[in-house]
C-alpha cells in the first residue's frame, strides 16, 4: 500500500489501497534483498528480523486467500494462531533493536505496515486527522 505523492486540489493527501500495497511490496522486497547480503551493515540484525517477520506475514496472508491449500476455516485459524505465536518474538526483536540507518527505519516501517496496513488505511479513510497523520508518517518512512 502506498501513498499518493501529490496532494489533491483541496490540499489533502489521499491514501489509496493499491498504492499503499505497492509501496509495502517494494519496501519488503528491498528488505528481503538487504537481508540476503552477508555484510555486517549497521542494521543487519534488524533488517534480518524484519525479513523474517515479512515472510511470516506472507504465510499468514496466504492462509486466507483463494490460493490457500487449507480449506477448512478452523484449521486455517489454528495455523494462523501458530504463525502469530511464531512472529511475536521476531516482532519483539524488531521493536527492541534501534535503527541507525535509513534502511533500518524503512525496514521497520515496512514490517509495521505489512502487519497493520489494512487497519491503518481504514482508520485514515475516516478522515480523522490523527489517523491520517499516523499513516502518513509511516508511509513517509518507506
């Protein structure tokens, strides 16, 4: 999910789900590429944790798509709960590590949006200024 880079005629920035999804996918793709590098970059541990969290989300998201191999809802819900349990320590690590580079901040913002973009977009669309600001700030980090 991405942001519209230019404000509307009224001066309001409009958030569109397709654009927000595109921005997240690009940022997560960059995170995955950075995580594959074996260099000792300053934020390497954070970027690796973000890549793992993004991969867990991808598996979680697939559970509830038409492509899911698990058709029984109760079983999908149990698998989803297992994935949530698996991602908790990873997200804790993402929270605890302090980014020091633009790439680290971007990776953390991308993971946050990956897991919460739908809710943030829905809240921003209500027009409440703090909800719009919240989404705008996170998108600006991408």
